[in-house]
């Protein structure tokens, strides 16, 4: 079961995110580490951990390391994904200073709806795939079916088709399932709708995000990849909805 935003307070979501990042970066999370990261006293951390434990989101025993349950990890990834999406929009598109971009992302990540995540992601997909640069940007943005699926094909559809055939960066975007184990790539877009698209976005598969193929097989898990520094499993069907472009390092090597 995944808890909705009206069940968890923003503060508890922040604790989940902090625990996730500590485990990812330092391989363990302790009360004193969490307190240091959250800039609070250790005594303030314990009640939050007990509440998260009662919700089935963390495994916590006094004086023991803290771990996330599968539901806790999913919620932490969800919050971190929203943070990164907002930070990139503020910093890369609105050109807000990095410190303010991070602060604004922290303030808004708890309240961004699934529709907000989907629309922001489509915006970055538009930035990556539209061949027309920045001229008449906002007008084209609002009329582009990449951003607004309900819109009819725009006047640039023929050029977009040509770009899809050759790839804006000189290669055709391809499905993640075609990436060889050990190879890196960059997510170009998530070609899915509804619950499937939202599930993949919540797991951090955003346009421009680096992804490394760990393994691909016919059993369970079908596909295992590294995204945002952490390993995750995908079904072959879900992985087939993720389209990638070459990693910049590979482009430089080819050059």
C-alpha cells in the first residue's frame, strides 16, 4: 500500500527522503545521521521514526540502524523525483539560482500533484525532442502534442517525424530494453499514458536522467537498472516504454 499525501505530513516525507539518501550514499542510516542532515536534535528524530514505523514505512528499533520498507522506499523515491523535477525546472528553465532552486523545490515537492509531475515531465520531453529551438517557444509549447496529448498534430509534425527518425542528437531514440548490460544512456522520454506513465515517473525515470543497464533477462526481474544512484527492477513491458539517447560520454568517444 502507498500512502497518499494527506496521510503523511511534509516533515515525515522529508524524513523518508533523508533516510533514503543516507542509505544510498552512505549505505546506512542512524538517528544521529538523520538529525545531522535534518539540522535537528536526535531526540526530535525518534518520534518521527516511531510514526513512520507504525505506518509500515521504516524498520526501526532503538539503537539500531534504520531501514526503509518497500513502501517507504517507494514514497521516498516519489518525493525525491518531485524535488529533482522542480529543481531542474527552476534552475534550468527559469534560471533561478541553485540555492533558491533547491529551496523552492523542497517547499513544493510535497504538494505537486501527479498531473503536475506529468506536465513538467512532458515539458522536458518537449525540450529534448522538438527540433525548432527556442523561437516562438511558449506558443509552440502550448500547441505541441508532446506536451499536450489532446492537441492535434502541429504544423511541425513532419519535422518532428524527421527528427525522430534521425534523432535530434544524431541518433534515433531507442527502447531501454535494447541497452546492453553495463552501458549508460540518458532517458529521452517515457512513451506511456495513465498509471504506467505515472509509475515510471515516480520511480525517477525523467528526461535527461542518466540510466545504467545492470542486467536484462527473461525471468524476474526482467530488467534491472541504476537510476539516480540506486538500483531498481522493471518489467520488460515497463522498460519498453522508456526511450533513451546515448550518454554524453559515449558521444564524446565516438567523436
